[in-house]
């Protein structure tokens, strides 16, 4: 895997820099900055969770904010927008819109891992209108059409 330096700014001194859980992990953990009291998310509620960080992504890259699988499957907490997108020209705080999908209140502690950041290259398309598109074996087959034999 290719490694690159990405500049991160702590907006508050107690913020925790993203970190990878293993040598081959592609998602860097993002940590909640809730204060000592933490926070509680009611069932069905969405709360904006601070990270206290801003990032300077290289042009041509995006930061994708995904759920942490353990938090989502075991406690029902996942980003409300499913995948957050951080554009390379954004310099504001990284915030996690954490939604409680469970039927019980869920506590989030200060310093807890609440999401993961994947930095990926992106193609900036120049869209061109066309009268026809090239033919493929799939054609216009919709949802689930690739699994049919």
C-alpha cells in the first residue's frame, strides 16, 4: 500500500488524531470529542459528534467517512448519511452525524472510536451528453440483475 502524508489540524488540544487499527487497515479510526460527560443518543435520534479535527486532503482525493462495523452491528450506531464525503477543499471540522438505529439509548464516551476515514483517489468527470451509449452484456438490467444466471 502506498503511504502519503496528510495534514491534520487539531482544533482543540484534546482531539485525537486518526489512527489505523492494524498495518493493513484502510480505514483510520475517528474519535469522538464529547467532553468528560460523554453523550447519549436516543433511539432514532441523530447527533452531530465532534472530532476536533480538520484535514487538508490532496487535490484529486476524497475522505470517505464510514461506520465502524462493530459499533454499527453491536450497538446500532452508524453515520446517518451512510457515507460522509470530505472534499479536498473543505477545511472545517470533521463531524460525524451519528444515528442510533437501535431501540435503546446509546452512550458515546469521549475518545471513543465512532467512525472510520478512508482516503481515496477520485475522478473529476467532465460530463458529455450523448445520444447513445455503448452496449454491454448487462444492458439496462437493474437492481440485482448481475446475480441472475
